[in-house]
């Protein structure tokens, strides 16, 4: 019997787990995939929004601004890359300047600090590669960029270090409530819990509707992207938005914390909650729209494309709190953008609800700090040499594009909530994220996974389940 079971190991579920770990109790996270960060949290713009976009007085606006304020300290505690690069919303037409002013006023009302409206000339000084279709911009110096994988992984590792259990490959199929607790049937077995937190992303409606008669419906709103090589990473230094539309924040161009350039997303409602394919039409649309704000975008440097699904509710608002007709069942639903930015504040809000409702007591020895995987490139020449003398695996470069060593990959496998697949290694170390997109390093990473996890080569997967790579017998023998 758990005290709280969190369904979904995305950034929302992991942020709740980490905050809940401050209290005494038996807590778990249940995830249908093989790892954390396999849903929307792995495919988004990675922006820590300033908070001028969400409707004034909404929960979305409040948590966005709070989350943005918390992100710097959290990133330090968890050793996650985060940068306040600032964002610019470009107004492309003089006639739209009143819309820019309303965005400024909304931001001020939401409590966003240091907002400014800049003239065309001022914007040009900040970003020389913008096109001439520009009448001015809203500048938000508090806007930032973060690594969404490392943030989610770090939250999960820190929660695990503080006693939270993780169940993977455990899809929740049914929930029953009886005698004041829930029985949860998963693909990997049954468990019981006094409270449930529903943080299942685009599937939060299905989980909610398993127990509540006030049904909820989440629409998957797809966003496609292309990612450009590091050689294009300085084309802009701020995050460049256009004025928002009813479908979202529009196509943006932004550097990433790892030095790449990201262009996207599109926005289209789709019926398939697994529909993360990219399309020629979607990529053409985002290239055309991005080209209207930023000139000479080097699209020959595209190294990959991907898509993510926003968990869109008609209300266009986060739904966080106890379900009206199901006591002890807490929804964290409709967490579309700015969900990543809001995650630190969502974690605190849900942990506060649980603390007050369950009478939780704070732990005496909560460990707030977590250290990331050691990157030899961050060391001085002398320190690196000493490290390689002690542990030669740090001298064996496995991914040449991103300079990732065997030592880092071994660490990624053996830490709490460790990597079990090629994608798990990729998200933790960046091996395979570079220009060749794992063409050279994947066989070597597979060898390391086989050796460290003591499994057969045929059982090494790209991303768990049946995604085996080597020819021969599969896990099921078929
Ligand atoms: C195109 C796009 C761009 C975005 N850009 C930004 C941005 O720049 N900044 C920002 O702040 N936000 C952004 N967002 C929003 C942000 O990515 C999300 O709000 C956030 O990642 C949601 O996290 P989550 O944990 O709620 O959901 P998810 O990350 O989807 O996690 C839900 C988890 O639940 C699991 N699950 C589902 N069903 C079950 C089940 N039955 N049993 C067990 N587990 C289950 C899933 O496998 C998944 O791992 C963007 C989103 C998209 C799609």
C-alpha cells in the first residue's frame, strides 16, 4: 500500500515526486514506458517562458511566472543546464503594434519582471539576423532555455535518492476505489494507494475517466520541429517568437542550451495520441513561417526533425486539484505549454495539496542537491588527465559528434533511475544527439549497454518494448 501513487513520469509527475519526497511517506511513480521523459516532456521547445502569454488571473499564468522564478535555483540544486537568454516577440506589422502593447500589459498584470517594448532599431541591435518585416518587439529578459530531458531526469533521480520508487513498463489499465483507497491494475501487476496523482499527459483524460463521472477530454495538438546543427546555434541568441494566435505561441527560432538551433513548432489537432510523426507539409510550413522573422536560416544544417503532442483541454487551462467526485484523486491535467516552465511550481502546488489533505510531516534529512553526470570537457587539462589515469573509461570517446566518453555512459546506466536503452543514454549524455545522429556510436553504446546491464545484444533496445535493434531472436523469441 502506497500513500501516493503518481501516474506518469514526465516533467509534471517527476516534479511532484521530487517535492513530495520532502515528506515522510511511501510514494511511487508509475510509468507505461521504459524510462522517464518519454512523453511530451521529451519533445517541446525547451523554453522557460517569461509568463506574458497566459490569460490574466489563470492558473497557467500564475504557475508559469512562479515556475520561471524558481527555475534558476532548481537548476543549480539539480545541476541542470539553464540559461536566461531572454525572449523577443516580434511584431511584423505596424498595424499589430496594439497587440504587442496588450501582450505587454498582460505580462505586467501576470507579474512578469522587466518587460520592455523595443523599437525596430533596438531589436536590430540585439538580433542582426531578423528580417525587415519588423515593427518592434516585446522583450522579456526573464525568458530562458533549459534542457527538458535533463530537468526531468534530474527531478526523478533526486526523488529516487529521497526514497520515491519508480515502476517502469507499467501501463495503468484500470483503477478501482474501495474502502478509502485505490487499487491500480497495471501491465506489470497490481498496487494499492491511498492517493493518486494523475500526471499522464495526453492520456490524463483516460486516467481521470477511469474513476470520475465528470468526464474530461484531451485533444492531442501536434507540433513539428526541425533541429539544426551546432554550427547554426548562434544564428540568434534570444528566443524569437511572433505574436501568438488562438492555436498557440506560433513558430519560434531559438538557440538550445546545448548550442543547437531549434525551429518550430506547428500546431494541428490530431485524433491519434501517439501521432508524433513529422510531415513534409509541417516542416515546409515551419520553415516558411520562421523565414518570415529570421533571415538566411541555414536549413541545410538540419540534423533531425521531431514532433510533440500538447495535451489540450478546451478550457485552455491547467486542471490541478482533487477531482470533484473522487476524493483523494488529484488531477494534473491539460498541462500543455507552458507546462515545462511551470513544472517547479506544479510540483510545489500538488505537494502542498497532499501535505494538507494527508497531514504529511516533513522529513528531517531531505537531500535537495543532485550532481549531474561528470563531463570531462568541463575539467581543466590537468584534472582531465588525472581522471583518465584513475578511470580510463573517461579517455575512451564513444560519441565523436558530442564528445561523450565511455565513463559518462557507464555512469548514466548505473545512477538511480538509470538508462536502459539507446535513447535513455542519448537523453542523459547526448551520445547520438549530434550531427551523425548516432550513425557511428550506436553499435558501441549497444556493446556498453549489453555489458553493463548483462543482457544479450538481441535484447538491447532503442527505447524499450519491442524496439530491438540487432538481428536475431527478439525478447519474445519471435
Ligand atoms: C510542441 C510543444 C511545444 C512545447 N513547448 C514548450 C515550451 O517551450 N515551454 C514550456 O513550458 N512548455 C512547452 N510545452 C509543454 C510541455 O512540454 C508540457 O507541458 C510538459 O512536457 C507536460 O509534461 P507532463 O509530465 O504533464 O506530460 P508527459 O511528459 O507527456 O508525461 C506523461 C507521462 O505519462 C505516461 N502515461 C500516460 N498514460 C499512462 C498510463 N496509462 N500508465 C502509466 N503511464 C502513463 C506517459 O508515458 C508519459 O511519460 C510544449 C509542448 C509541445 C507539445
